[in-house]
């Protein structure tokens, strides 16, 4: 950490900074420039995380040098993390790009089975579907709860597809773990720290969706929350950030893929459906995600989007999804991967 | 709701839209322009909230006309809501501008009492302090939990100051309600819908903080969530939104004050401390908030910011806070209010 | 255009709106719903563009139905525009994805030739390089002006590579047209309407870069400015928008590619270099751009980035660029194009 | 400037950084920590502005310590700049808060005189009005040019009100200087560096409006551009930045007032009209601006907003403006100023 002193700081201000660093077990390295004096803190600057050095008299700015996350960082673990969800063929983070598809919400057993029936023949190994739905309106359909989870498990039994579903409330953890193969933490809960702590204590892979306006650093800090509890099976999911643009629901930040690949060893997947919010733009963004190096795709598919209880406008119909899969496979091959 | 048809829609597409509206109990009103045919849905368009009309063939766009919230809207309740927290002199939303002040986190009984001792003589009637702290790092101080709540209640006993503290987890609701006079829902939980439902079922005023990138509409929808459960004592708190600017922690959106005053009957308060993230800018923004019409201020104060366990850099020292109070009082008078 | 009346509007307010529309040659179509009365304006709503109907008493909101641009819209011209810059093999917007590469600024004849010497063998047909540089600091290198243009033209003479360079000032138009094959309008000038008008009156293709926080609609309106003067050879370039994220210079909005392809017939290219601002992330985003359907790439290349007078950190070295070209070619093939 | 070396940098990488700094006349100060080695550049780091040290092998990050602007900084000139536009009573930046009001565009002599006739009795000393209008649509009214300037000058002759009008094109500089007392550089031209250079060479005060997504640092760099040419009469105008919020046209960043007051000695004014884009919210934001410490207000006023050729919806009617003036005067007094 670098502490920049104000041009008019007093000698005692500087002493106080140095003393404080030493109290904390760090060495202070002074460097008096022509215009500014700066103090380098030698040692593990993470002990300074919560120390408001900016509030000391004479301090102009405090500049951290190290990343605030550790377990999630590639510096800590240089090789890629490959998460094996359940037996062979279900690794996330390996050479094979996984696809997680299904409706936004589980609506009925019949519709779910109908949708899964279009996905399974395309070698989609993960079925998504919400049993508990975070909805912006209290008057919207909130999901079927355990009944929905049972429908998902029913499809798994028939098809072998693994179940991905969202946890919204720490009180539902045990229930979800009974049915789900992967637990999803949604965008609006990326900084629901209690929920992160909760899934840090289970033995299931977790898909962590990036918050609507979360920085990459905050995203990784939320992964760190989960990992700090002992669960290192975290899959990062970029799903669009909020910008000024209104033609798309959100703005997909695909540069997050190569950037995260540098900063962390965790797998990175892309949800183009929530990012753009319009079915017609999903296939192009899915192809781009594969080309950018994503380890997986999460896509909303519905047999009759015009009847979907949630997110209809962004759901692909089965034929459009099948075409997308074919296109993405060609791009995957072009970048040396399979799908 | 207005449905805009594509220029090349088929007659059967139009029929399907009309039929769908009629099935839902609405009347369809057609208007064939030179370049577009539009269909107006006559009736309560809220039944269309979850119907993905955009997914019907031939539909170009769907334009809602009504606001998606009802209980929170001024159209529904034209007069201002004044929330009486506890006896006379503690109304929020009336002519008197209330101030909620205190440290970010409750650190110790001594420090809390020391801080409260500087606030009480200034006629600050609400003490804030976090017992459960949402922290971006899992390695940061997370709050003292119930012990912190007891310290807060202890100060209330001595001074009569009312206690404002944050709820992070639905499992803590009963505990918090034992000690708190007002429950705060933090920025990162503005769309934690389970938590909103939870506080919708209690009989305590709730301060709902605007999410970092929540639109005004989403902010009001979250208030609607609480109100839809039966708790109409919701206080809206603008505390800065996230923008590209990095010199301040967030960007305080003060235009939210007059805008919310138009759209809703609920009280609106401002937290300048989290908005700017720097103590030196807080007083100017507090004055501006009062001038803009805010019903209250929420300000972080600490006797020794350089030792604060959380948010030190944005905490005012008691003398700066006292000066701010004096300035704000003059502005309050200038706009016909007291403080 | 739809005019939504306030719930409490007076009959005379409604009459005034209707009269106003009729004065402007439009027909008013009334639709009285349960909660709102709306007025549809039948006819070409573009005559309403500058009429502040919102200011009429009793009006709650005005909702445009048509796009504000015409010449640039795909509705106006359904087939793709292919711009032939100079003879065969230089079409932009066709099946072949064009690459425009070179240094940010023209620094010296030697360095420019050295860079071009690495590009030409890779079949890069367009050389970029700034002779007039928009720099955020008045103390930074501002470009060599005409001398730089001559160097660019010198390379064209030797290699046949076509010259792309930026126009910053309407007073330089004649000068630039002497040397350039394509004129670039930079991000910061996307809404420099005088400059747009200026290049609307020349007979050269124009690369129009999206503004840092320009919406897609504004972007197309700026294209419309150029086209309204008679120059329909406009190439749209997405180069990253500004968001809250600070790890990358900007956030590349790749969904702009499929979106623009729907809304307009104009070619769309991507500049990954300015978008991410870091050489290490450029190749992944170049591949993604190709997969998303971009018609071209604009990439900064420098033989010695550490000596570049501008934008060194985002410039690829020749070997990294060559590798990127190879990767992109494979992706181009996978999506049915050449590069 | 601080150069942070990668954890795995080579000794020769470090040597190269040190050598480079020494070549540039700086001293290198090494500080080898446990996790990172950092190099401090001692001397005026501004010589490093254009040196892409990030591109050197082994460098992880480059952290500037000094501000990139100098003439505009308060460090360079601690006392406030007060700009005397024309004789006594027209200072901007002093204790008296100035108001600049008028229509968006000069529409006709009659309307302009009618508007000015409502402003002058309220002691408004500056008349705004556009003769050259930057419009997002090429089909919108573009202003009357010199004829409009003459109308403005005509009002000055009759009333003594000083003229503020916008320069869009460097070719119009001489013309505008004939008529205007203050030249305005619009939001979309904040980084039109040629225009900045142009007004840096004239002897008139310049109102520089903040770009839609310009950071405070970029804003001050644009002021520096003007000042570096010799014109130090720069007035900074915050007028709203672009965010995700759509209920208001832009988001007024009022914290820019106290922040700029710290960083620079230049006067700071606020344009609430463009910020919110709705007349009904303007008065509250004007009061807030005064309370926050603004040196002036720039407000759009029109006698008949529903007929305005530009920006009608955000223009105040004369009676609303008069009420706003009265409210603002009371707030000004409360903060120790006059208006």
C-alpha cells in the first residue's frame, strides 16, 4: 500500500503514519519526491484493509497495490480450476464448453419436460429452471418452490440432465441441496453476504452471477466470500451490466472473460439471455462468448415464449436454440474447444 | 399498454394480439397509422405485467402506460405519509427534518456512548449503528451481532435516542425487532425480495436504501414489495448511485428527492456519507439535500474516524458534524422547515 | 406518437392536444381507458420531433413510436450497404471481414513503414494512423499534421494499403481528403454536428466511432447527420462505452453488432483496442467481434509499444497481432466469412 | 508516479524501468516489499504522461500520484478566481451568485425580448440563447446564426443584460466574439480539443460545460486546454451526467460543486435545466445547487414552452422562474451569499 502525503503535511503527520504502520507490523518506506512524499507499507498490506489511513491528518491518498482477494486469485493458484459436477462429462472449466439451458421459471411438469425434451437430444447436460424466483414486482409469479424442485429432479431422473437452480434465502439451503446439482446465486444477491457465507458451507458447486453494477473486483470478492468458508467450487457468470443503453436489457461485458481468466483460476460462463434481454440477439452473443473463451453458456429456452411466466421475450424457441448450438460448436472448434 | 405492430405484420398476427388481450379481460383498441398499427389495451394493464406480448409474432414493441407500483404511488394516496416512529417529535415525513447519525458499525459500548454523547445535545433523535455489517471482504469486521444491538439499546435507555440498524438476514428479524426502532434494508439488499417480504410483515418503520444502480422505478417497486405485505411505514433513502466517476465513492442523485416527492407519498431521506464517501464533501451535500426537500439526513459520525472499523474516511468528526447541523438548520428555515 | 394524458386532465387540455396535432397535419386518435386517456397521432410523427407536447397542460407523457432516423434505417433500405473504398478487395460490409491496423499516431516515417511492413504481408488492406490527435492533455503529443498525412500516403504508394485517418477540425477537411481513403470521426466528435455536416458533403467513406456514452439511437442519428447531407458511405464503429468498471479502459458493447445489423443497413466494425485499453485482452475481443458478426476490425499495432507516443499500452506487437489474425480467420470461417 | 513490478519480473526488467526513468531525468526509488517491488519516480512525473511504462516487460501497473492538470489546480493557485465579465456587478466566482437565464434557442426577436423582459426585472444579469444549436437530429431547427446573435445584442443594448451563447465551430469564433460577452462550450464539445484551443486564444470568459460522461479529471483537463493557451477566464458548468436512470434526462452530480471547489480555483456553476430535463424538477435542484456552494445558475426560461423550438419541456415559465429566484435567494442568504 502506498500512502501519499499532502504537499503541506506536517512532520508529525508523517510520523503518525509511520508509527501506525509499524504498530501494525509493517515497515514504512519513505520516498520524498519534489512534489509529494510517499510512504510505502512493506509487508502484507491486507492488514491495512480496514484501517482508514485516509483519515489521518496530512494524508492525501491511499493507493492499494495488492488485490484484495486471495483464494480466488490466479496468483494464489496458477492452474485452472475444473469443477466436476457429477461424474464424467460434466466438468466445468475444462476443454469442453458446457451449456446450461432451460426456462427462466419452472412453470409446470409438462412444460418443463417438453423443454427438456428438446434440449437433451442436443447434448445439453445441465437443465436450468427457477423454483424460487426473484421478481421485481411483488405481484408477479414467484415460483412453485419445492414443487418446482421436484419437477426438476424428475427430469434429471429421466434424462440424466443435472439441475441448476437459484437460492434466494438462506432458510432454503437445505431444501435446495436436496434437489440441485449446482446452486445459483443470482445477480441481485451477489452481495447478499449471508447467502454467500451460507453456500460457502455446502458441498455443491455454486454459480455466482455478477451483480448489475458490480466491478470485477467486487465480483471476485464475492467469490472469495464463498471460498473463505471452504467451498472452492465457484463458477463465475457474467450476465450483463447496467449502462445507459436502453435498447438491450443490460450490456454484456464480454471483456470480463479474458480479464477474469487472467485474474482468477475459476471457470467463467456467460448468460447472454439476461444480458441482452431479447431472443433475437442471443445467438450472436453466445457465439461471441465462445470465441472470447467462456467455459460455458447459460441460455433461456422455452417451447412457447409467448406463454412463459417469466422472461419470455428473451427465451429462445427450440429451433433457434438448436441453430445456435450448431453455430457455437463451429466457433468452439475454431478456438480449439468442444461443445 | 400500447402494442406496436411491425410494419410487415400479418392480419393473423394482429388478430392473435387482440384475442390475447380479450382473453385477459381487456379491450383492444386499434389505431392504424400510416407507418405503424398500434393496439391499445383498455382496462387494468397490470394484468399484462407478466404476459410476454413481445414474443407474439408481428409485435415490434410493447409500451407500458401505467406505473407498475400502486400502493407506493401518489396517485393512489395523494397526501404525504408521515411516519411516527415513537411518540411526539419523532415523525419522519413531516415539517421537521430528522437527522439519523452515528457510526457505521457499533464498535464498543464506550465508543458508541462517546459518539452518542456528541449527538444528543445537538437534538439528533435517531442513532444509527450497524450490529450486522455487510462488508465486501469476508476478512473485514462483520459486526458484533446481538452484543452491538444491546449497546444501541443501552444508549436509547440513557438518552432517549431511537435506534436505527440494518437487517441483513431474514433469520435475524425477530432479534432486530427486539432492539431496533427502525429497521434498515441496505443498498445491496434493495432487491433481496425475501428480506423485503420479511420486513413487510413486521410492525416497524423500514428505511429502504436505494440500490447502487437501481432505477427510481425499481426503488419504488421494492417499497411496493414491503407495502404489499401490509407494512406501509416505508422511508426511502437515496444514498448515491454508481457512475463512471471515481473521485467520489458514488454519485448522489439529489434529483431523486423532488422526483420521488411527485411519484410517491412516502418520506425521502438522504445519506450523503455513503454517497460521496469522503467526510470533506458531506456537509455541502447535506445542505443541498435539505434545500432539495429531503425529509431527513442519515450521516456517519465518529469521534476518531482514523480508528473506525468501517467507513472511517467518510465519517464526520463531532465538531464538523455540529457545524453541518448549524448550516443545515439555516437552509431548512430558508425552505420553510425546521431541523 | 402516443400522447398520454394525466388522470386529472381537463376536457380543454385534451382539445388543445387534438387541435395541435391537427394543425400539424396529423389525425388524432383517442382511446379512453379506465385509468388513462391516450391520443395517437396518425401520420408521419416526425413532424412532431421538435414540438414539445409534454409542455401542454394535462399531458403526462409523450411516447414516440417511430425511430427518429430514416436514411440509416434498415426499414428504409433493407439490403446491406457494402462500401467499396477503392477497387476490388476493399469492400467493407461484404462477406470479407476487413482489418484496419496501425499505430495510434503517426510518429515518424521510419516507424510507420516498419509497422506497415509487418501488416502488409498479413493481407491487412487498411492502414490507420493519426496525423491530428485528440489528446486529453494539452501537453501531450498532438500529431504531426500534414507531415504525418504524407507519411501515410507514402506507405500507400509503396504497399497499396489504403489510408484511414481522423478529422478533428472542419478546417482540415480539404487537406485530409487529399491524403486519406477513409475519414474517421472520433469518439469525442460523434456529436460534433458541424464536423458531421462537413463529412456529409465529401465523397469519401467515413468511419463514425460511437461516443463514449452515446446510445445506439444517438449513434444512428449521427450517421443520419452525415447521410442527410448526401454521403451514404458511413461505417459504424463500436469502440467501447464508459461504465463503472475500471479494470478495462471502456466496456466493449458487442451486442451493438447484432443490434445495429437489425436497425441499420450500414457496415459495423469493432475497435477492440480502445475498448479494453490493454493489449493482452485485445485478441479475445477481436475473436468475439468476428463471431458476433462484425464487418471489420480496427486494431492498434506498434513495433515497440513501450516507445509509442500515444496508446502504447493497448497496442499489439506484430507477433501478437499475427497470432490474432490467424485466430480470427478461423473464427471467421466458422461463421461463414473470410478475413 | 509509482511503477509496480509483477511478482515474477526479471532483474533486467527492473533495470530497464530504472534506466528509462533516469533517461527522462527522474530518479528511481526502489522499494522491495514482500509481495511486490515498487519503483517510485522522483521528479516531475508529468514528463511521464506520454510514456507507456505499462508496456515495459515485467511491469504490472503504473499509478500516477500527481494530478495531470496544473494551471487549473488549486494547488497552483490557492485563491478563488473571480471573473469580472463586464464592469461592476457581473463578477462570477465572488460572493454574489449569478444567474444566466433565457431560452434554449433564439427563436425570434419578439420572443427573445418578451423572455428578457421577464428576466431583467428580477435582476438577472446574463441572458442565454443559442444562435447555433447542436441538435441530435439533422432535421431539427439548427438556430438562426448571426441573425440570432444580433437579436441577443439588441437585448443587451436595451437592458444591459450580458450575452452568453454557444460556439460550435472554430470558424465562427470571430463572429461570436463580436456579439457575445461569454462564450459557451457545450457538453458535446467538452473534448473538442480544437475548439478548446480556439477559445484559449480569445479574451472572453468561457463557460465550459461538463461532458455527458466526463470525469471530473477530464473536465479539469479540458479547462487546462483553454488555460494552457493563455485564457484563464474559465467557468466550469456541471449540467448532469449520463447514468442508467431514465426518469430524468441526466443525473445532476451536485457533489461536483464541493469537489471542484477543492481541486480548482475556477468558478463553478450549475445548469439544472439540462440536468433534469423537466421543468417541474428544476427549482428544487436550483435551490440545492445554491446550498451546495455553486457560484451561479444557468436556467432555461421560455414564455411559452409548448411553442419552444428546442428544449421546451425543461423550460420554466416566467412565474415559476420568479418563484425559483425568490426561493434560491433565501437559500443563498442561509449560506452567506447573495443572489
